[in-house]
């Protein structure tokens, strides 16, 4: 049998999937790690924990490979984007991994917006100005953690760190580079203006390579532990959002992918870079010839989990007693409430927000709460609020690239039938969901197949997706959502002047 491995180094875990060359899943593993957060806005990970998760994932999956009677053609990678690690001269970490969710650079993002520099850089890099980007993180390090900034010889993200430890190569794929805010998407190189602003030199950053780049000859110590044949190619791949589009086959004109995992996003693929005059959406590379335009959101399934843990503790024991999934129990409760939650609206900004408002100080809100509302209303409002926000991203995307021809949804949130129906009803369009929701791993595997010459065209992925389910919008819910969505949009804008005030108050309580 012929095999290929797709591995996704995500925000909360590293997943590895073993496929045959027709995209059939043969084995799966998932290794979790911690995200260290506090009220200062810190959101960091331990690079050693993630490296160990990658090693364990590679070990677990290899046990499922029959190397005597089959061939492992390669291992291809996806990773979360916009992480930053400062390294010393020996490539040893001086910091933990500062993730996309870290908001300590908010002050510097706001400064760039106010003086117009941010707008100039966005038009060159395709990265909206927000503390998520390594551009702003570097400014924060430079101005507030000067001792680390002065010691730092190199900077990279999580995938580059993993590859350096495994292979002693110093390289970053064009897809991840395009997400940093310091990469020029038009000349395909590190942007001189952004580098000048941060004080970082090109020699401190990895060499930019194509996502099809193959790396061989793993460091001997790890090779012995893992047992991979020395000629096994490891393919650089791309960032997870781009590969999620590829993994659901949404790479043609007007084919939109909606991803809702811990965070979320709405994305479409184009054949050229696209800049939004209102600076609401990003433009990142999938490959040198394909570009992903879209908007990421901080608040996806993590908000559902917050509601589960903080509003429904009593139901936890009920779910256990009934031997029922806790999330399924909550969606059953939410089903008893009509569309629109009887006029209760939830703004899901528990972790600030990226697209389309790009405000790290944004905060969550229940609006319209009355004595008639119950926790059942609240849980449905939470689910609807997550989708309202994604819908506002789609509206911005439509202005830039046109209306979608069809929409594919993936991620853990979209595995709930109720959540799928809410998506279809709010978007007022059919939503197609593949049964295999590890789309980034499949996207990575397909990039690997293309790199290895096993396929000629990325569009072959449409043959790999397998069974799908399509949810059609229910017209009886349109009236409520059409009335509530404009209120939601106005609220998210009108509260902006108070977001900073409440965020400042909360930060002083550290």
C-alpha cells in the first residue's frame, strides 16, 4: 500500500492523519498541549511541548504504516500562522511561542493605524494591522522586552522551529511568510519598509521556500527514535487556513470555505493578490500561484466551550448520567428556542476580535436580555452570535471578490446538526459539510502529493473529500435573522468607543 501523512500543528493540539493515495483515512492521532494565557493578553505555548507532540504524533502514525509491504511517500505539514519565537545565536528559544491570540501588542497596532503607517503596510503585505501579526509582536518586543530583543539573533514561527530541530534547516514556506505582516505579497520577499520599522534584518529571518519544498535526512538522534526511513521527504506545506480551503476542495472561483474550530474563518482562493480598500480581509499565499482572501475570527468553538463551562455546570452531570455528549445535550436545549433566541443577541468577542472589526479590545455582550429569557435562550444566542460574526466576514468578502457560488463548512463546531442549520439559515444559502473535518491535514497531504509528483493538479482533492451532507436554509427563520443581523452589526460598531475603556479597566485589575 502507498501512504502519505498530513500533519497539522495547531493552536491547541497537533493532529496527524495517515492517508492512502486516494485520500482515504487509515489512521489518526491527536496530541494536546497547553495554551498559557492571562489577563495581560498573553497567549503563549511552550515550544518543547509542541515539539514533543509532533514527535509523539509521528511515532503513533508510523506504527500504522506497513513499511515491509508498502511505501510511505512523505510527511506534509500544516501549521497555525502568525506565531513568533525569538531565538539566540544557537537557535535556542529566548521566548515561548507568542501565538496569534496574544494581544499584548495592541498599543503598537493602534499606533500604526493612527499614523497611517498601518494602511501603507497593509497594501504591501495583505495583513490587516492587529496585534496577532508578527509585525506588531516585534514592535512590542523591541519596545517592552528590550533585553530579549537585543539578545535575539533569529526569529521564526512554530513550524520553522520544528523543522530546524528535526533537520537543521532554516526555512519558512511562502504561505506562512505571507501571514507575518513583514512579507511583500507582490514581490514575494521580506518587505523592506516593514523590516525597517521593526529593526529586524533579513538575515535574522528564515529563507523563504515554496510550500512544495522537500527536506530529507533527519537529525540522527530523532531519526533513531522515530524510525522513519532516511529518504522520507518532509514537505514544508502551508498555513492551516489555506490548507483547510484546499482540504474541502474550495479552491475555485467563488468556492468559499467556512472553518469553525477553536477560532474560525471565511476564505476564498484567487489566482492573484487582492487588497481590500477598507482593510477588513487578509490576502495570504496558498502557493506562489494561488492566494487566499478572507477573514479570521478569534471566537469560534472556544466561545461555545466558555458557555458550556460557565453557564451549564449543572448539566454536566446530567450528560454523564445519560452517557450523552455534553455539547449534544446543550444543542438539544438550544433547539427548544426559536430562531433569533426571542430577541436575545450575543456579541461573541470574548477574546477580542480580528475580522471584520480588527479590535483586540472588543468584549462579549448579551444584548436584549429580559426576565423572559432563560439559559436555553442564552446558549442559542451564543451559537447564533458566533455565526452572525462569520456572516459579517462573508459580507466584507463579497464586496472584495464577489458572491459565493457555494459554501463548504468544516471544523468541530460544524459537526453539530443544529450549528449547521444555523449557518445555512443566517447565510441564507446551502451549506455543505464533509464528514471528514480534518481539512487542514488533508490539504497538507494533497500539497505533499503534488510536491512528490503523485498528482498533477490540486483539484484532485475533490475526489478525496468523500461523503458530504448539505443543509438547506429554512425560510421560516429568515424573517427573524434578517431583522436581528443589522442590530448585531450596529451594536458591534457602536460599542467600539467603549471597548477600550472596559479593556483598560480590566487590564488594571491584573
